[in-house]
């Protein structure tokens, strides 16, 4: 195995962008980089998922893919809330906070990007860095939802840490969000 391929396969990332590959190979010449990537794609050592996004094999982390397409981005909304037991509805898509709204199909994965304003999106409070991607904590995902949707139905609000929500709500700088947060707090049975 040549050195370039070894560097790719020893990387813990399952998804690699063109920038990631350039960094691993320490390749500054864009034409050389493009040629080498093309060579490895033709040989089957790399698989092109989208323009500028590759995987080493077909067993990749779809959350890593979802957060590599539009940067900055993090897993949030229904995906994070379902994993935390706040909602029970099953969705066949990954929901991602991003700087734009889009719906994409990439291979067998449906990806739904929802736009958050820049200052909220880049604020890392309540964001957990996992293996190759970032994901909202349950409180941050809850706030992302009520920021975008005024009357969303949540199945289980008992596990929400309301004091964390109160602290995180400040990053949105939005009075309507604060009103909604109080409404959900009351609905959960914590306020009279």
C-alpha cells in the first residue's frame, strides 16, 4: 500500500472532504490533488459520494456525511431528540442544523438541513463533538426545534434540564423563543 493510501486508511474519519485529503497528503497543488483523488476513485480505493466528499468504503458514518456537506453544521432537531427519548416518532432522515435549508438524497440517506442564523449556528454551547461530527445536546436540539417551530409536539419533556435550556436560550437572542420555552416548561408540569 502506498503512503498516500496509508494516510487515508489510518485516518479515523469515515468521510473525507477534498480539504481533509489535501491536509493528510500535505498536497498544496490543486491539480495534483485532483489527479491523485481521481486515480484512487478509479481504482476503487476511494468512493465519491458528492462533489468534494469521499468515503473509504461503503461502511461510513452517515452523521459524518451529513455534517460534511455544508459547513458549519451539526446533527440536531428530530434526530437528536429521538435519540434522547424526547420524541418517539421514527424518521428516515437525518436532521441537520446548517446555514441553509435543503433536502438531499445521498446514496441511501435522506438529509434534511434546516437553517439557523449564523451567530446561533457557530456558537458551540450545547454542542457535543463526537467521532468525526458534532451533535446538539438534547437541550440545544429542543431549543433549535422551538426556535423554528412554535407548536411542535414533544412526547417526553421530563428529561429536559430546564436550567440548561434557560442558559442556552440566551444565544438565540429571541423573545419568542423565551416565551415558547416558558410555555413548554409549564406544559411539562413544572410551573403553575
